[in-house]
């Protein structure tokens, strides 16, 4: 079993909900807790709880930090909370304890936990800066974030959501950090019609409900950014990783990932390829 702590901005792009459903269904995953990040963190916690209840699981859930370390929050609302009346969910959560919960859980399992972040890195950056012993106590970290294309000049949403926190994370003395960026995740998607056709498992029913809001308000498709990142933890043949040195641009294009192959920071492992067919086989086989 792989011990996982999930940090998520579930409630905007529906791929977070897809990712959480995958983790709840994945038999090799021991999900120790969930923290939420960005605006309306409590509503995001309620969305996470709806999936946990649907899965028959009692997972600790903590609303996290709603504002980036520097600057204004660009993601202020959790649109998919509009679907909550259709699903049993929690509304009361421990307040102001997300960072200490992460630290306490990691210290209780030194060298055993993978921190999986699939939203802006505010919680992780605050965790690492507040408790500098924590990075070395992790087994590793997987994050969905960045763009590692050859000519990438854009700032990916999660990294740009809090460039200062992202900079802290990529400078942290982690034993291992795997980054899965847009250059890979954008190759893995399904149209709305394909999603409706294939999301038939009971645990994917609430996800499909959340997805309909995404399809109406944003895009008529799902790109599997976050669930691909999670799946890469459990199947090391899904993505091809190469050691890189990654730094975060906090000035010219805040949140842009600047990278070079090799270098001193060998704990930065960056995804450069994906087996799309293998991924979808892997994903649907867990349900």
C-alpha cells in the first residue's frame, strides 16, 4: 500500500474530482487525508467529502489556505459546489488546522508518505516554510504543475496560482519530486460525450454530476491532468520521467517553469512522455 496525502483545489476543473475518485478506488492507495486550497476551501472540502461518502470511506478532510502567499487569489469560487444538494456531504470541518495536520501526519510516518498536490501550491509552500524538517520526512512528492515543453513560455495554472509557494516547493530538500506538466497531460483527454459513455461506475456518478457543471461553464471535455499524475505513482510505465533542474520564474512570467535536463537538483523528475492507451486502461480498471 502507498500512503498518500492529497492536496486539491477540487471544485473548479473537474479533473480534481476524477483524481480523488481514482484514489478512493485504487486498491494500492492508503489515502491518509485530504486538504483543500484556494477560494471557498470549505465548499471544496464538502465536495471531497461527497466523494468519500459515496465511496463509503471516512477520510480526514481539512480546508486549507484560501489566499496565495503573495498577491490575489485568481480562483475565488468552487463552481461545482452547485451539485452538492444532490449528494450527501459534510459541512463542518476543522478550521485553520490543515498545515499542522499535514505536518503531524508526515511526522507520524517518516519516509512513508507521498504528498500529491493537484492545485496551487500554497498549502505545500506554507508547510515546507513553516516546518523545514518536513520535506526530508516525505517519501516523495508528486505534483501536477508546470509546462516543460521545449518552447514553453506560459505559466501553468497551478504554479501561477502561487508562484512564491511554487518556488519554495521546488527549492525544498525533498528526497524525490515528480512533476507532471501540461506538455504531457494535454495529450490525455475525453470529450463530454465520451465521459458520459464511460463514467458508469457508481463512484463516478457524482463525478459526472460535477462534470456537467464543468462542461456547461468551461469546456465540453475533460483533460486528465490530475488523475494522470496520481496514476503515475502506481504505474511507473505510464509516464517517462527525466531528471531535471527546475526553477520558478517569479518576476517576468510569474509561475513559468524554467528547466534544464540534469543539473544539481537530481530529485526533480519531470514527465516528458505518456502512454495514453495504457493510462485509460489503468484508470478504468480500478473502478
